[in-house]
C-alpha cells in the first residue's frame, strides 16, 4: 500500500500544487487533494479555528478536516520565507501549530521548515527532509524533485501564455490557450488562494470573462519583469506576495492593454490592509484606469459582489465609448 | 526643528529626556484620547491594526502643536509595523503636511546603534558624539527607572489602604514629569515619588490575585488602547505583572553588550515546546511568558491583541492549549476602535470572579488535605 499524503486545497496550494503533487507522486506516494472549497468545508473550518483568524486560514482548517480521516500524512510545511531577503505572512510560520492545537485526532504532519530568507543553500536539505517521510532513498528523492521542478517550470511557462491555475486545475482542461485580443485585459490582484478558489472568489474570473474581458494576474507576467518593476519602489517590499502585486501593478499602469484593475482583498488579512492601500494609492495617482476593491469575508453576499463587478465593467465600457472624446480634451 | 514621536505608554518620558538633553525642541503629543483615535481612524486604511491608527492620530495632534519632524521606531520587523512609516508619511503628505520622518531600526548590533546615534546627530545638529552617546544612555536609564517605578506602582496600588491614593499620587507624578525638563530633573522626580509611594499605607497581608499580562507590546503598554486595564485591575485589588515593557524590549535588542541582561533566553526556553521560531511581533513572548506565569503559579493571564494582529492570532491558538495543559485561565481581549467599554469590563469582572473561585477552591482543598 502506498503512503497516502494529503494536500489541503488551500493557501499556497494554488501556487505550488504542480510541484508538490508531482514530487510526492514521483516518490511513490498516493496524493490526495482535499475537495474543492464548499460551504461545508468553510463552516467546519470556521468552527475549528480561533475566531480572529482570517478567512483563508479558517478555510485551510476546513480542508485539513476534510482530509484527516483518509490520509497517513498531511503536508503542512512551516513556511517562513520563499525568497532571499523576503518574508511571507507570519501566519504561515505558525500554521502547523495552529492546526495541531485546534484540530483533534489529526494524522501525522509533514511540517518541514522552509526558510530561504538567508539563501537557497538549504534547499537540498529541505527537499531531503520532506522526501524522507516517504522514502529513505536519497537518489529517488533527488530525481523526484528534478521531475517535479520541471513540471512546475512548465506550469509557470503555460501561465505566462495567459492561462490561470484555475483553468489548468479543471478536469477537462485540454491545454488550449484563450485567444488574446486587444484592449480587454483586466488585472485581478489578490492572494492566489482568494482569486483562484472559485468558491471563495464567487467565480470572479468567470464572471469577468462572461463580460468579454480577459483576466490577467501576477502569474501571467514574467518574474523578471515583475522584479524589475518592484525594484523601482522607494521602500523595498519585504513580503514576497506584496512584491509580486506591486511589481505587476506598476507594469499594468503603463500597459495600455489593461483597461481596469481589481483588488480582491480579504477581511482580516494583515497583508491586504497594507498592500491594497499602496496599490490603490499608486493606481489612482498615476493612471486613470478604473479600479475596484472587492472585499471578501464569511458573510459577503454574492449579490453584492455581482453589483460591484457590473459597476466596474460599466465603467470600462463607458471609458471605451468616450475614449476619443476624452483624448481630445487632453 | 520641533520633534515629536508617537505615544506608547510612558516611553515618551525617556524620549523627551534624550531630545531635551540634546537641546532639541520636543513636542510631546497630547495624551492619547478619543480625538486621537478618531483622527487616526479617519485617515488610516480601514483594516489596519490599531497601533497604526493611534500613531497617525498622535502625529496629527502634534503637527497641530507645531511639530515638523517625526521620530519613530520601525523598519525591520516582518510584520505590518515595517510599513508603518512609509504609509504614514504618504498619508501625512496627502494631507498637505510637509514633515520630516526619522525612522530608527531595531538596535541589534553596534552598526545599528551607530545608525541610531547618527540620527540623533542629525536631529541635534551637534557633531559632539560624546554628548550624543551620553544622552542616549541617559534615555535608556530613564526608561529602566520609569519601568521600575511603574512596577512598584502596580504592587502598591493593589494593596493600598486608602482607596485612590496611588492614583492621585500618580497623576501628580505625571504632572511634574511633564513640567520637568532634562535628565537630572526627571530622575529627581522619579526618586521623590518613589519615596512618597513607599510611604503610603498598605496592607501587606492582603491576599491579592496575581495576573500576568501578555500580548502585543502596544496594546499592553498604551493605557488608552487597553482602557486603562492595569490601573483598573490594581484598583480591584489585583497585582498585575506586565511581561512586555519598553525597557525590556530595548534590553533584548542590546543584550549582545556584555553587561546588559534580558529575559529573552528564558522566554525562548519556555515557549520552545509550543513555538520555537520568531514569527514577528511578540508572539513568541506571548507564548513563553504565559508558560512562565503558569510556572510561577499566577492566578491567570490576560492576552491583549489588536484586531487582525497576525502574530498574536497564531499565539492565541497556541494559548488555548497551554490554558488546558498548564491549567491556567487565560482571558483574551481583542482591541480595536470599536471595542465597547461595557462589554469589556463585564468580561474582566467575570474573569476575576473565576480566578477568585478557583483560589477558594484550591485553599479549601488544601485545608481538607491538612485536616
Ligand atoms: S496573508 Fe492574509 S489571508 Fe493570508 S494567511 Fe496571512 S492574514 Fe491570512
Ligand atoms: S504585530 Fe500586530 S499590531 Fe503589530 S504590526 Fe503586526 S499586526 Fe500590527
């Protein structure tokens, strides 16, 4: 019987799923990903998390609950830093503890510390430690990581052609690329686990697409371009997530193909409270693109979000219709 | 140049001393009040943590009094505080205030201390490093003396025989401190009031509850944010212990210097079984100090945190386990601009009732086992 490794479909899953899944599969483990977020998962997560936690962390708890009786291990790495000189939200560092102390009868964790703040030198050790839960064969671990990395890189390349993780996660995904057209890009900003989790985001991506708009995110932009732009900030952004968002925003401000920007923030998120503020200030100061802030919490109603999206789209259309007039005034 | 800084409890006294010794004009912001919070909330991002909002209020109130240079801690923490000054500068600029911001980083190495002294050099306009170093050390000493004094106040308040005496003495103390100037005068006042304090009539045999306070430093130290929790508990006959103080905060940064000691290692040891890494803010302290309070047989612990405070939320989920494993009651108080006083007080009273009944039960069990 292969060892069953559970991966919660939440938080950084949306960023790293291709890497994680293929790594464990190459090691010979059976990978079980929790169900798609649904009402039950949210409710059970909310019930099992401290009240003050942000919604995504509560949802993560829900996904762990969904897995706990059907796997041998749950993969909950303690992530401190993913990039040299940068951090991510403090909650990721404490995530294994939060889970351990909030959920009873939980299977064993793979809770290896991932900390590349000083350098990526310990990458190899980190990989070996994670792999050792499944096999002691070092060569096999090395090989598995190589294959997984290749998959992950392919995955990133596909995204640079315009695909989004939620497209690729679809069962019937055939690898086709949405047709790019001219001036119809909407930049959607926010944590990957908010924008790509279609239940959480109330299908914002599909909704925008139905209005004939093309949705782009930080993931569609090459890393180098993002970094280059982020370097121009007066104050270095030390959260990796924030650097991506700000770099992409600066790029989009100058990109005529981008006709509007949406930030999907999450109530109670410490990072969003800072980053969304900086983004909004930047967009409003140096561009006239329509900007909307959508805020998610446990009680956000779909109707409210729909109205906001429609108002946003109307604004874009209005701009299109009046573009010529506007430019003559300038 | 007229310099100002945000409030955090009594920290202002030490900062005031440093700048006065350097001969710079200091504008101490008005004591945090309702207006400070309202102003700060009005101009801050809605979902920011409350220390940010109050500090914005402090700045605005100081600017009104003529301040043109802001001095603040910031910089290196992985948490939101690392962005406070960038955003705050932007907010103030947008409001049309032309101000200078001096941001100092934590002082964890000689290089960083030098950096701090350079800032002081800039402020004072003097090249006399000896003078700068001297005022810096005087500031540190003041900070320590104030914290000692406050600890004594807490002890005596819980045991005073004539109700209200300590509070009256304390408000006179603050008045004199605010009118006094410079290091020598400040130390003199602290000394005087310490004597007065020790002369107050107290009931040494009084059985007092002992409650430890843990949490995010700002909410612990700024009485306006925690609704004067420490004073209140004292007046209810509770002896409070604050686990984070500004002098300890600084000592922990400077303890690479041989003669400076801090409790850092003790705290890390205590928190290790539950949390063995730094995750920003004061989370590790919160966990470690709660364990230490339970080891020292405190009656209970109060955990203070700003609404949406990321590190403290992690700590909080761990505290729920410590509460059971170490059998020590913990009251969590989440603070923001909407915290209503009535509900807040009711919760504190209920908590104290619980602590009293636990004590009685314990002493009853003891007396039974003796007979
Ligand atoms: S980044 Fe925001 S949403 Fe994500 S875990 Fe931290 S507080 Fe929650
Ligand atoms: S520790 Fe808490 S209060 Fe301090 S910056 Fe971070 S979130 Fe805000």
